[in-house]
């Protein structure tokens, strides 16, 4: 991430299936206080996005309730951060592997055409 602040719509695009109203609800439930413009538009910083990432991991990936997610973040935040990062990296590796499989399949098809 390279921006100082993100709009609510930019933030929702970072997480599958998350809506603006869901982010506002998470914001309220987890005590986030994003910067607001003079017109009241929310601007989320990197720390806010990281908090949303952890909430998303706990609620959407791990299947916890919001109260369960709050408890996990309160009891052992370092473990949650570490586990979320591991899962995110593994998903990235999985995507890269799938891309390699596609490339190998294409190479195999090309080789088969050249041989025949």
C-alpha cells in the first residue's frame, strides 16, 4: 500500500464480500476512529486497513463472531497478526502455483502440437 488515506470504497475493494456498511459497523464495534473530511467522508489510514484485515481474517476466514474476534484480538493480538500474515502469504503462493500450472499446461499443449 502506498497511499496515506483510503476512501471507504477503496477499503471495501480490498476485501471480498465486504460492503461499506459492514466496514462502518466494524469501525463502530472495534472502536476505530478514521479521519473524516469536512464533508464527513471517512479516510482510513494504514493502521485502520490492517485492523480491517485482521477482522476480516478472524470473521470471514476463521468463521468467528465479532465478539469472538474482539476476544482474540484482545487476548493475543501478536498471534492473530502473525497467523493472518502467514495465511495471506500462503494464499499468494497458491495463486502463483496455479499460474505456473496454467503455464505448464500451455507449454504442454504447444509441445504436443509441435510434435504432431
